[in-house]
C-alpha cells in the first residue's frame, strides 16, 4: 500500500481525521486504481468514508445472476472473486477472476439492469463495498470517469483462457491496458463504413425484422419522408415487445420504435459516444448531418462498433472474421490482430496467453477460408474430412503470418469412389490455400500444403504414409515427420485426426527405433554461439551476418520437446512450451530442466515476434547488433537448456552407439 507524503498527505489526514484509520487506508488503496484514480482528492475522500469493508469466505456468493443490484459496487482489496455466466446447460462458466484492485458489479448499476453474472468468492477475501449513492449525478462532472466506465461497458468482461475451459477464446488485458487505450481513443473520430439501415414508420414489423436480418445489423432507423430520424428499433425491442406477443408482427414499425432517437454529429469522437451512452443508458446512437433529428441520417453507432474501434478485444476480431465474405476483409482483420499482438508484446503479456489468442485468430481465419471455399462448390463433400494445421500453426505458435503448412485427411470411401473424392477435396484444398495466401499466409516453398495431392489423402492413405515414414526412417522421412507430427485439427471431423494419432502410437509401441532417428535429427541443429560466445550468424547468402533464431535457437527446443512427448505417449499436446510443462509433470526428476526449457522457448518466440513486427517480416533472421543489451542477455540465457536437453536425448536413446 502506497501512503501519501508531504503536504498532500497532511491535507488528506486532516480531512479524514487522524483517528479514522480505516477510511485513510481505503483512500490510500483506491486512489491508485481506476476509475477512482481519475478523481480529485475531495471526491475520493467522500467515497472512502462511505466504504464498507467486508470479509468473505471461499465459495460465498456476493451476488447472483438475475438479482437487482443495490447501492454498492465492489473492489477486491485482498483475495479473489470469480465471475460466472450461466450457460444453457445450467452449468456455470468462469468468465473472469477479479483480483486485487479490480472493480466488479458495476455494469448493472450503470445500465439499470439485473446482474448478468454471479460473483463468487474464490479464496478468503477482503472486499470494499463502495456506496455509490448519487453516482450518476456526478458522472457529468467527470468525463474521464464516464469514459472509463463506458469503455468497460463496451468491452464487456475481461476474459482469459482458464485451465479446463477447453481452449475457449477469452482475453485479459494487462494492468494499465485500459489507461493506455484511454489516451488513444479519447480524441479518435468515429468512422462509418456501412450505409444506414432504415425503413418508414409504416413498414410492418415483420419486414423491418427481415431487413435487419438481411443486413446483419442489430438496429434499424425509422425515417421520415425527408430522410430524418423519427425513432429506432433494436433487437431488444423485438425481444421485449414482439417475441412476448405484446405487439403483433403485422403492426407498423412505429408501434415499437424508441422515439425520439438520440442523435450525434458526424465529427463525434469515441469518447463523446461512450459518455453519451452511459449518461442516457442506451446502446445505439444515430449519426446525422448536423447532429440533430432534423437532418439527414448518416449511420448508426452501437456498442459493438465501439468495441471494434477499440481493437483490444480478441472476441471482436473473431466475430468479425466469422462475418467476413472475402479474403481481402480477412487480411485486414489479420493485420488488426498483429496490432493487437504488438500491444500485448509491448505490455509484456504472458506469451502463452498471446499464443492462445493468435492461434484462435489464425484458426478462425482458416475455418472461414474453408467455409468460403465450400460455399463455392456445387455439391456437398463426398465424405467427412479434417483440415490439419502443421508446423508452427499446428503447435499453436504462429504469431506472425509465416508460410502455410497444412494437410487434409478425409474418411475412407470405397476404392471405386476414391479418385472422385480425392479430386473433390484437392480442388477445395487448393481454393483454401489460395485464400490463405490472399490473407497473407504465403504458399509453402516446399509445397507442404493440402492443395498438394501428396498431402490430401484418405485416412487409410495417411496411416500408410506415417507407417512408411516410421518404419523406413530415411532422412527425408524424418524431415517430414518433424513437420507432420505436429498436426492439429483446425476444421472438420476431429475423430479422423484422433484415429491417426492412435495409429502413430500403436507403431511406436511396436517399433521404438524410429524415436532414435528422430532424436538423432534433433541433435543436428547448428550451435547458436561461437567459441568466443558470439552469436553464430550466417556466413553467406541473402541473410549474411544475420542470426537465424528459428534454426539455431528454436528448433533444438521444438525438436527435443516433440521427441520426448512422443516417447511419453502424451498425445494432444502440440505447443512447445506446453509440451515442456507436460514433461515436467511426467518426469519430475527432470522438472527443473523442462521448466527452464519452457521459459527459454517463451523468450525466443517473443523475441522473434518483436523482430518480425519491427522489420515487417517473419522475424526469423536479424542482426544481433540491433538487439538491446537486455535482449542479447535474454537470448543467450535461452540457449542454456539446449545443451542439457541434447545430452538427455543422447543418453536416453543411446545415440552414441547409433549410426
């Protein structure tokens, strides 16, 4: 806890009273956390004196979904509180964990609505129950606080990928992330990319709803003959007034519209819009030529639009990707994802979290490209199939747009139907590869893509292919294995991938010699440092005097993790640092080495991403002299576990006697 010093501390002490130590401690704490950090001293003192300190035990419920909020919002002083959303099955899904300094229970009070989540204490906790009587009145006097609260309302709950959630996409901003975006967004102007969706007041509600569905919008403006806004209908109006039977579908749109509609001018900023939404408790604003309802309609701004503009919520990117109708739109969204990546890296967000976010984005782009390719076909697929992500994308480590590595497996069909089925899938796969290339994932130079007939096979053919590689491990077969053994289902029937994995493990159980070949190959990577501890750089060619972080630093760790995971028969773990974490569990006698290797790989993948963003490339090659002193130290430290891992492989697979 940070105490005040000097004159400020003296003044606060006088106002709070020297005997009121609880209020003083509350003040010292909340003044460092938004939104209270945005308030002046007098307002903070007033709030501090009305705080109720609550001790809560684990599993104790603070409030439940559907309850009407009272006069308190809550801040975690010590401990943690989990927020749960109830899903259709009745189970509770964890969507956020509030820790020290986090505020929760705020949106329902601002929106005058019931709690949408259940707050349950995760561990022994102290909470500040903050009495916000008169809160809305002084929002007008504190636009920065209003903006902060509106930002949180628009962005929704912070989310994260929690263990046991099956990889559901969630996101957690780092401390200070909101303040960072506050400065960026405060003066940012709203840009409208879509024409307004309107109808007349006489349009039947049924037709208005169809227009909203066709245009994929959540609202429609009711316009006069002059083209001026008379009112607005939103999805909420349809649910509350029509779906309940209160108003019939044949009634005119004017029967359920909200009027008058709140309007703003064309030069409105993000801050203006969010504050207006908070003040008026609305989720849509109509943009007109002069900002009044007596001029032409230019568009509508919704909470969703604000979320898109903020660009700091991966869930929005995913939603936009799912709606994209062409690779050009997907390319723009992937570029936005790289802006998000840059922010995360600059704020030193955990690399495991960053990788999970970028993998979800990449997977969604793949799925969308496949959906677009399937829509172009005149007939349904002749069999079930599974699109396999390979290489770095298969491992969930493709932060930047590198080249494609993918394959396709389809269910077995009768022999006479195989040529037609393969031709169908090959055509579709080529279309997907082309679309991914348009997005910015370049064609694989080695043509290891599903559009290559060698990598578009039936399940039986793939089993035969893997059997050949593993039972006749030539250098080429081992090379293919290092790429294809990192496959991960990205779209389609995952059972096909699972059956292929079972086939691979069954061969390993019978023929363990293959792992020795794979381990030997893992030792072939060139050393990262010279005898004098200088970085080993390329001596000739396009990348002369540059360091190859992939071949000399990342591949030794990637290859070692792959071999050891296969040796332990730990299927379904592809990500390199997650493989090391799994190995630390499976082999506790080597836990320290594996944990160090996982940390090293996180350093390397972060550094490569930073270099790629700096130079607008894959980040694989760079001049070590361009690194900061701290980056060079981190890079050298990341080399430490490599030698020990390679010694482990050599001993375990008896490579000294292996030729």
